[in-house]
């Protein structure tokens, strides 16, 4: 994450008011700086990135699955947006055409902290940010997702689509037996 750094979040939760207030100011500055940079390349983002920014928030969404194609440089994230008391969260599939280079595999995982023992929030997105990668022969963008527990997904891509899904069916052994 270039702007929404995990250490700022940690300091913002401090019991020391001075530390928490300084972190809150730093967070507000990060939001302003990110928004200014985002505006400089928003119109160049692939349609899926622009649609996501215009209509959805990934804050508190949960990643249900991550899949990467074997031969094609494709990555797919199945995401459930934050649920409401009256309805479950919307399901999205974000598909990326990865920009693999000798310096970057297209998808990188960074860890900022010790893994949490609590499994309930695994895969929950705290913050995400888009970026424009410089010095590439084609336009390459990045999408970084900071997950609960200090794991960051860094995705470098040349194209992105967003699909709103009606439903996802995850057959269990019991339902498979009933279908046979």
C-alpha cells in the first residue's frame, strides 16, 4: 500500500490520544494524496476499475476465493461486499489480466504482521487502492488490497473487468449426493 499504510492504522487505534490523533491526521492526508493521484489516471483505468470506483466500496468486503489461471496470465477474485442487516452483501467477481514481468509476477503477497489466530475475519478487506505503474512499455496498473491480519495482495494488471453475480453455488458433498 502506498498511501493506506498498515502502521498508520495501528497507530490510529492507540490508547494514547496524542498518538491516535496524529495518526488520524496522517490518515486524512493520505486520503487527500491518494485521491489527487487517482484523479490523474482514473480515466485511463480499464472499464472494470472505473466501474468499481464509481459504484462499489471494497471496505469490509470479504474475499471468498482467489484463482489464477495456469497458462493465461489471469487472476480472479470472488468477493462478497459488506452485508447489511436486511440482506447479504452483493457478490462480485473481479478479473484481472496480469502484467507479469521478470521483476513482478503479477500477484504478490506481503505480510505486515503476525497472522491473527481469529479466523472469522480472514479475507476481510480493510482498504484498497489503485495505482499507475511507471516505466512500462504498455499501461500497467496496480490494485492493492490490505486484508485483516496484515496481509496485502498486490495485483499488477493491464485489463480488469467487474461482474456482479446473481449467486454462487458451492456444492457440498451432501448436495452432490442429492443431485446424483
